[in-house]
C-alpha cells in the first residue's frame, strides 16, 4: 500500500513540475486531447492559441503533456522531421519491389511447367449440385400454419 501511494505521489509531483515549467510558444496537449500553443502562463491558468483567432483559457491542471517542437509539428501540421536524409524511400506502387533479372515475357516463357488448378472446367460446366440448388431456389417456399414445427 505504501509503495502504491509513493509512486502515485511521484507521478503527481512530475506532472506539477511539468506544468510549472510551461513557457509561451511551447506546444501542449490538454487532457481532453486538444493540441495548442501556449500563449500566456498565469498562476493557475494558461492561455492557449488553438488556431488563428482562437484563444482559450485553461486551468494548468488541464494540461496533459508538454510536447517537443518536432512532435507538435508532426501531429498538428503534419511536418515530419527528417532524421535520416539517406533513408530509402518506399515507392507508391509495388512494381519496383518485384524486380527480376529477366523481363516478364521471358519469365512467362521459362521452362517451369504451369500449374492447372482445374477451375476452368468447373466454371464452364455447372455441376449437378449447382443445378439442384438452382431448381430449389425456383420453387416457392412451403407455408406452415405456425405450429410447433415452425419454431
């Protein structure tokens, strides 16, 4: 019991110190999930700039997290900070992922035998089961009087 209250108290102290270190210009996330920029910090309140012409007054306790500039820009503006400039770029299509030494026509004409899955025969000739199902579907359903068999 003592350890649980100690860890909870430590978390509260960390959150309070984070809120006391708020400075104008830093990006924050409120406990409600709104992202904004700190415009002004008062004793118990914080004035947030949520967009052009939108200023909101929040209690300091409503600030859930102070974000780094890179994280704030990535979330709010969609700007990715490029940590690896030499990183491979993934193409939009998969054509470059299946590169082979030989062209597609040569691959089709290779010595490997083709595998026949037998689906052409089934598609062309309907089976007896398919004809029976089709015949049953054409018949009208039987009407019942709602007796115990209908349950």
